């Protein structure tokens, strides 16, 4: 099982949640939650889990708890070797 590390840029206060695009070589995660008490970070982790088709417990924050720029790790589900996650990342980066 291969864990995938992804640098992301969180955009809190968006009109809707969306994962996709790039900002400074980071995957953009727009969330409607505000950047108060970690709400935007939690919403971003949930949005990533949905976008990659994994359980929310498979997505963990590695770096950037209070920053808009973060690094997350996504663990592949089941016997997946991570290739599906890498392919999905390429799609989302556009």
C-alpha cells in the first residue's frame, strides 16, 4: 500500500465546495466553511476524501494546521496500491 502526499491550498468561505485546479503547484480545495477553529481544515479533509473516493479516516493532515497551505496524506483503500489515487490527482490538477 502506497500513501500519497499532496500539497493543497485551502480556500475557505467559498460559495460551494470544490476540489480541483492549482495554485502555486498545489491542489486547490475550496470549502464553504470559514477559517475558524479548524472548521475549514476539517471541511477540506472531508472534501478530499470525497474527491478521491476514500473514507475520511484515510485522509490525514501532515503539515499546516493553521495555514491555507497544507500537506495531507491519503491512504489507499483495501488492496489498492495508490495508482488510482495518483491518477485521480492528475485529473483534479487538470
